[in-house]
């Protein structure tokens, strides 16, 4: 005769409570979910419409798992990590989730968007899919048209109407009553640019930078010429200032964000909503202006300064009229070098650091320069 293990009173109470909890959950899963608008809106970790239950009208459900085993007399709108429809939807179904499985009946349209979708039940009207992987099984029936955009599409069921879609991977064993227009998207790595395309891109870049650089050399000759002289005569200090400039830019952006967040929190606690908006708007404006200045330096000033320095190295500093030809020649050399495959990116970074550092060094030296002394002649006796 088998021996019945002895249970302590505490263990027996725990077993009874767990069993009672499962009974309660089995009889009414709705207790574990939040209901609003008379049950029309439901949310929670697990939202379940059990078999035999009927939801009158529309149902809007969201949760980690949404499972409809009963009947929805209106539309069903569901969103969750996993959406399962094994019951019946009298009108339309709109679902979005990581995994969607529709094995029940949908009398209207079904519009499904997710990572992986499986349809194995009857769809009364159109079936619209926007998914990574879609499967319409052999037991599925689409009453009207199938429209899809998918990374992988398998059609084993029956489509009464037409099929329209785009996918790189299409497998069909089912039937289509109307027309079938499926575009097979090409997959693969982007083709390497040809030598001709590189030359055209480089020429366009050279013309654009040259136009802005010539304008800067005409309107602001001191800034551009001073930066070029710094690159020409002191390249290593310019490079060091460029590295420090990048580090300082990152620190500045982080500091602005931290200050803006702290001000917003303080103003929010004080109930000053207008000042919260002002602090955030001011921080965003400052960051946008900083980004614009950095873009202008990286795209135009840095290549122009390095190009002008290379031109001075090739043609000499005197006479000053040669700087225009030096700018044209030096910029051409910069564009060609930064357009080279493999090493072009590193050379572009070097040009950025040299040009940015030269501009920072020029501004720093002008800031520290003492004001010129004005000579005063003694008065005649």
C-alpha cells in the first residue's frame, strides 16, 4: 500500500489557496485585467476573452498577451507582444504585435502588422499584412483581396480576389481567384561606386566647398587665412586643439542637456510651466546653433583652411595674390584625398581636426593678445 506523504497544516493551507486562485482565474480571467468604458477598453499583462464570452460592440485591448477565444460583435483593435484570435470577430480586426496568430473567424477586413503573422482561419473581406514574416496556411480563406508587404511571404491558402504585394521571398502553394501582382524585391549589398561616380561626386563636392571658401576668403580673409597659416606653420598644435575641440563639444552638449533637465525639474516642482518650456526650448535652440556651427566648420572651413595651407606650401606665401590659386589647387588635393577608398574617411577626419583646431587656436590667440599701445607725443613746451 503506497504511503501518503504527511503535509503540515501550513502546506495544506497554501495548496488550498493556490487551488482556489486557479479556480477563480479559470472562471473569470477578467478580474486580472483593467476594464474601462464598460469593458470596451481592456489592458493588462494578460488580456483574455475566454471561450463562451461575448463582447458587445467594439473591443480595444492591449497587453503583453492578448487572447480572444470568445466573440466580439464589433471591431477588434489589439496590440501586444503576442496577439491570438481563436474566436470570432463580427466586423474588422486591426492588430499589431510581435507575434500574431489568427485561427478564428473574421467577418470583415483583417489588418495585421507585426514581426511574425500566421493566418489559418477564414477572413471575410480583405487581408492586409505589413510584417517581417507572414504565413497564410492551407486552412485559411480570404474572401476578397490580399495586400502585403513582408520580408517573407508564404501563401498556402485560398484568396478569392487578387493579390498585391512586395517581398524578397515569396512562396505560393495556394490559389488566387483574381490577378496576382507580387514584386520580388532584390536583396543584397549595395554595389560599390564606380570610379566615374567617385569622380563626379568629388567634383561636385570640390565646386561646393570652393564656392563657400572663396566667399569666406573675400569677406573674412583674416579668419580663413589665419587658420590656414596655423595649419601650415603649426600643424601639430592645430591637431591637438582639434582633438580638444571635439572633446569639448561633447562635454558642452551633455552639460546643456543636464542643465536643461535640472531646470525643467525645478521649474516643474515650483509649478512654473512656462519656464519649463522656455528652458527646454532654449536648450534645443542652443544645441541646434552649435550643431550648425560645427557643420559649417566641418564641411567648409576645415577643408578650406587645410586646402589653403597646402596651396601655400606648393606655391609659396608671396605674393598674396597667389592665395586664390593656392585655394583652388589645395582644395582639389583635399577633395581627391578624402574621396579615396578605405583611407579617405581617416584623411577626412584628419582634415576636420586640423581645420577645427586651427580655428580654435586662432580664436584663442586673438583672445589672449594684449591691446595695442597707443603712443602719445609729449606736449610742446
